[in-house]
């Protein structure tokens, strides 16, 4: 996430955690590393200087609390100050009135329509059944794109590609979905200089009378996010902000910090292309991941959302007992696919962050899906008895999956390495204190 920012900050914190002497020279060195990382991520230089001055002043002048080492204290200060930069508390979406009306705003190309799909998926997971109204009469195929998204999730949509009156569409949409708990309004993407569109947005706001106006901002525009957010907030009441395209964005830090300055809270962030790559913006968890401290809480929540508990227990027991088969590994892959990209999941584990092992980082979704294709060419017997897969079976499996013999052997090698690692983990008994040991890994 955020390009190389997470990796740079994780390396800085690792370096700090490994230092035995924490003196003025050390603190200044750490502060310079943080400054460099933030400036490279397009965070405003004045903001960076203020932040780094607070970190330096506190680190040099505050005495560590009882039981906390100087290095742990400095790490805590860095974490606290970066959380403060982004707004401290998460802001939940609180559905109150019926219908609860959400109006989406944003620039052309900001990812607004896709984000509406993500919000619908998010609301469905919470037990709601939102409806969507398309009032975007400017962008060709806006209605068709929304239709494709909503049909996939079985969500009701109102729109009329032949009607070029956005206000009329809004009125008819309100009437159509008056009995719904939540109505989401898609509006035309606009630019701060387009006065006609901004006027239309003001009129739409009066007609819809939204409970909340959500401004969608592309994370790749960096510090310009502040100027855009101000222009929209001058035209209508922006209740909250969603930052999109934070997966790999070199300027995402600039967008996050710039928007945090204007007062409207960042409510959600988009972390990938899939509908499920979307989360409530929690500054504490976000900074924890950026600094390489992990985010076990989010990892557990993600798992609880998508994983079959009985299947997970069955697979875990097999892994720890040494009876791990290819069938169990396929179950593991299925669960991982549902939870999201491997790199994002690994970033939630304390101590990994930007230093993900090479083997793990190579396990992309494409690689996993490739392995699953190979396993689909295996018989039930082979899946449950991998030792039986000798050369003749390798040739047949490769032919059935349309891959090379070497690809099948690579899968078997990965399986054997995983089984060996899990067997060793079982011997060490990943029991009572395992999570505490994991959480403490970063501080070692």
C-alpha cells in the first residue's frame, strides 16, 4: 500500500528497534529517514517538518514511562504522531433515517462508480439491501457500468440513459425507492472549474437532501486532493471522504494527509481493484500496518467475514498434526483468495510489513490460481495421497491442466515445504501464548 512508503517506514522502524543506544544522533537519523519517506510519498513538506519536529522534540525531552525502554518509547511516539496526522479515530457509517440517502461526488476518473459498488458490497455484509440511482447524464455508459455492478450483487438500480435531466432522474429515483432503507445516488464526475456541473450538484443536493455526501478522491493525485476537496465542500456539504487507488500509489500519502487537513473525515479507503478491497479507514490500524507493526485485528475480521469456521478448523488441525494433504492446501488457497491479495494479508502480520519473505511475496493470486488449476486435474486419491504422485502421474496431470511437467513439480515442492513448515510449527505448539509472541516480534 502507498507504493514504497510502507517499506521505507518499516525499514526505519526495524532499524530503530535494533539499536542498542538511543541518543540524539540516533533520533535525528530516524527523523531524517521518516522525512525522506513521507516527502517521497508526496506529503506536504511543511506538514512533514511539523510532524518530524514533534517526533524529535518528544523523543529528546519526554521520559519513557516505567517499564518501557527508550527505543520502545520512540517507536510509540512515531506511531502516535503519525496517527494524529490522519485524524485519530475511525468514522463509522451510521445508518439512521429511512430512507438514508447517500450522494456520491467526485472528479471524472476518481473511481466513483466502482466505489459505489464497493460501498454496496460493504453494506450487504452488514445486512443492508441498498438501492442505487444513476443521475450521471454526462459520462457515456455510466448507467451500463452501474447496471453491471449492481446486477452482480442483485441490487436494485434506477436510471434512464435517454433522460438527460439529472434532477428529474433524482426525483424519480426517490419515488421509486421510497420504501428502501438506503438509497445511493451516483452523480456526474466534475471538475472544480466546471461551474455548470457544480451548479447541478448544488441543485441535486437540494432535491435529494442527502443524509451524507461522500466525496471520492483518487489517491494518485497526491496533495492536489486538498484543493479538490475544498472546491467540492464550497459547493455542498461534504460529510465524509473516500480515498481510492491506495494500492501501490506513490502519492497516496499526500492525498491522505492533504484531505485530513480540511476537516471532513476520511471514512473509507480503496485498497485494490476487487469489490472487497475496501475498508473503514482506521488511522491506528492503517499506521500500524505502514510501520510494519501489523494489524492482527483486521486480519481476524477479514477471516471471520469470508472463512467457513469448520473448514478453517479442519485445515488448521491438518496443518499442525502433520496430516496436511493437497486437499487441505486447496482449502487454504480458497480461503486466501476470499480474504484478498497475499501481500495485503502479509502486511497485517506483525514484523513482516515491507519485509515480506521472497517466497511469500511470490505467492500472488495468479500463482495460487495456477496451482488450483493443476490440482483440479488431479484425482481425489492423488489430492489425499500426494506421495503417490510419481512421474507418470505428473505427466498426466500436466497434460490435463495444460501446463508443463515442471509446473506440477513446483506445486508439489511448494506443498512439501509447506507441510514441513507446518509440522515444525505443530511441534512447537502454537498454543496459548503464540499470538502474544507474534505481536511481540516487532519489538525484538
